[in-house]
């Protein structure tokens, strides 16, 4: 059952990756700023996560040799996602082919690393990363909503604001999730 | 509980605590020197350039808040570990990150002349009129970020440990007792309640702080990226006010823990106590808006909320704790010493120190007083005679229970001198405020100089008293772990 689920996840990951590579889909997602950052990029990470379920199991010793506590993989994840939050990178992905290629390679790779790292991270590390992204999303929301200038050549200023509100929505959701997580009874759970 | 712990392990753990306290106390003493220099300059006794004055102002504020918060975190950790399983590794990491952050801040301020005051209010870090450059601003802001990371890790750990033991942060605040699901006798102890409150407010504050710090960093690196200054100010004070306020809520754990040991009377969490702490948790998160009362563009409801909740926040925990302290001591036959004396005096400092703040939180008063020295009058009394006195109380307590070191008459004189000196320093600020002396001004008119000069001289006595406290603590560190007697904590102090 578990084996079947794992092979399904690998297949799902590859299918999703294939779908995201279809020119029409790719162009559509990249034509709207909010879809580019909040749909395409996370889906590419999800590709890596799904593939990682099988890959990390088959090469567990390799991953354990350099990512035994999950911190190196998480650091790479944080650095790459921070890179893709910079407005200029979205612009360059549309204008420069090798940046686009980097996007299609780097995000699935960090998705895979996230899968391997998250289960190894201690709860303190997970909480820290969560809060780090909470403040980061809040900041990016503020930046995109409040910026008095057009940040990207390829996207209008109005699109920036929509993206900013999207990021603010994610921030609000993260706050709500955090509040329910710390105020609901977790006595039975291993923390 | 401490008596059940292996003594070798206890010695090692107390070593970490002692590191926190000695670093905190020494930094506080050094910051006093900068405070004295500023007051003497304002009093016309010292020729200090404006650039130096604002550098001193920046390091004084940053250092005092940072060091007091750091030492108070050590106090909280010391007592909380008796109830929940805390991570020693995280505790050490906080110390390392604190030192790295402090070094960055010091280099930023003194080598690169960064001087925006500890509030780093946007857009000042980037707009200095060439008083400082990009490197200084970045060193300061990134240093603060590093400090924040250490504290955030620490509070994530306290939150994790409390949730693991009690089920949720709500239960750490005793909500199940408040709602009647649990009996009062099963309520979490005061230390856990206070630590839960501090965890909630400081994780919120540090997350807000990280956001506004990174925003400032972006603005310093590329001034084309501008942000809404009003939102920046809100986030800055959501960080700064809450974080500074939390120091006393960590420090008060000293009162909850040591007065019962001295009086052999338990300090239990009853329903009123728990409700008061829940109220303070909520209010502390919301009342930072009393720093915005002069910002007429703020939504009116937020300003009204700032005034109303500031009144309310001053009362619940303070009244419950001050009343509790009086009751626990009353006819207890307590044998006063340095620790119990300082802990008791700290309640006076907290109670008296909060009054000017409540006055200043009144909108019509705030419009007149907020930019005067009235406000430093409040926080010097509140922090100096409240929070910092709690830290010194703990230093004497630890020295007493963890060694055979005795206090001398010099320590008792220092206690009296410290109390009178901090009252004098705070008093001169309040008097200065009453005669409309502006705060954060390097140069004073002759009419404003008298109180400042008086404060500077009083500050010298306060510094000397603090040095005596520190010398006693250093003497303890040299002989720590020499305490005899099987019951490590309780019998020795009773």
C-alpha cells in the first residue's frame, strides 16, 4: 500500500512537472504576476516534494550523509526561496532563458530537499522556519503593496499590488494557523 | 525541585545562568556610564559633541534594553526549567547570538557613527544627512536582527516546552482553570503563567521586529524602495514596546519564586491571578499605540484604545503582584537580606514607575509631555527600580543558595545608595519633563541644566552601587557550588 502510494507520488510529481512545462500553461501562469509567484513557484516546489517521497527513500543513506539533521537542506531551501522572492528574479525568469531554466531546476530540487529535511528537523527548527517565513511573507506583502514604483518591467504596478495582497492573505492564514496550533490542546501529540 | 537535581549538573547549569547575569549586569553598568556622560553634557559640565551624544543615546538605549532582556531571560530560564524541559543548547545559542549581535551593534555605533537611537525609526537609518553611512546602519540593523534571532529561538523553546507539559499556551495561562474545567489547585504555577505570557508577547514582538528591521535594511541598501512610514512606526513600536515591557514580566518571576521561599508561604495561582495575567497578555500586545498618540493620522479608535488599555494594563498583574507581595510578607517573620530586600523594593519601583506612564498615556497629556523628559522619568523608575532591581535580587539570591558567600555591610549600603540614586535620576527626569525640557536633545538651555546635572551626579552613585552588586556576583562566580546543606534552595533562605 505504502509502496503503491510512493510510486503514485513519483508519478504525480512527474506529471505535474510535465503539465507545468506545457508552453500554454507556462505562459499563462507567467503572464499574471500573482499566478507566477503564488501558483507556479509553489507548484514547482510541490513537484520536488512529491518526487522526493520516492527519491529520498531510495537514496536515504546519501541524503543522511550530508543532511542528517535537516539543517543543510533547510538552509538551501531558505536561500533559494528568498532568491525567488526578489522581484527582479521574476522579471529575469521571463527575459533570460537560463534564469527560467534555473527556476525549473532549483525549485523542484529544494522541494525534494524540503521533504527530506522537514521530517528530520526538530520542532524548534520547524517553528523557527515557520516564523521566519511568516515575517518574510508579511514583509514582501508590504513591499509589493506599498512600493511607489513599478518593480518589474514585465508586470504592471497594479499587478504588484494584487501579489502583495495575496502575500498578505498567506501571512494572515499563517498567523491564524499558528494561533490555533499553540492554543489548542496538544497533550496527546509528541511535540 | 532544585534540591533533587544532581549537584554537579546543577553547578554546570548555574554556570550558564551566571554567564547571562554577569554579561547583563556588566553591560547595564557600562550603559550607566554613557547615561551619566549624557546627563553631564546636558547639564553643561561636559563638552560632548552632538554626534557623540547621539551615539551614546543609541548605545545606551540599545544596551540597556538588550542587556536587561538578556539577563531577565536567564532568570526566567532558571526558574522555568524546574517545571518544564528546556533546551540547554538553545540557551547557549541565544548567548552566542547575543554576543555576536552586541559586537555588531557596538562596531556600527562607535566605528561607523551610527546614531538613530535604539528605536531605529524609519526612514532615519537611511536618511542620516551623512551623519553615518550604509555600513554603520547595516551593522546596527543586522546586529539587532541577530539578537532577535537568538531571543526568538529561546522563546520558541519555552513555548514548545510549555505546550509539551501543559498541552497549549492557553493552558499555560490557566484558561482551563479560569473556565472552571480544572480546579485551582491544579493551576499552572506563577512562573509558568508569566513565562507563557512572555513567550506569546515576545514571539509576536520579534516577528514584527524582524519584518521592520529587514524593511529598514532594504531601504538602506536601496533607498528607492520606500515604505509606509506609519506602518513602519507601528511595527517598530509593536516590537520595541512589547519587548521592553516583557523584561519586567520575566523579572517578576523572581518575586514569585523567592518571596515564598523566604516566608515559607506558597504563592499560588488562583483564578483572579490567572485572569489578571491573561488580561495583561492581551493588553501588552495592544497598548504600543500609546507611542503613537501624537500621530494624528492614526485611526482614532487605535489611539483611544491606546489610552484606555494603557490604563487597564497598568493594573491587573501589578495590583495582584504588589498586593500578593505585601500579603506574603505581612507577619511572616521574614528575615530580610539583599535578595528579598531588592525583590521587595522592585515592587515599589514597578508600582511607582508605572504612574507617569499612565499619566502620559492620556491623549491630552501626551500631546504636551511625550516629547519631554517626563517619559524617561517613567522608564528609568520602572526599569531601574523595577525590572533591574529584580535582576539584582536574583543575583544575590543565586549567590546565596549556590555558595557560602556572605554579604557585607557594603552590599547593604549599596542597596540604599542604589535605591536613592535611581529615585534621584528618575525624579530629575520627571522634574525636567514638568519644566518642559525636551528629551533626546544633546544641548540644553541653562534653565534646563540643573536637573540634568543633579541626575548625572546621582548616576555616579548608582553606578558605584551597581559595581558593588557586580563585585559580589563575581565573588560568587569564583566560589559557586560551595553551598553546603542538602536542601539546596529552600532552607537556606528561610
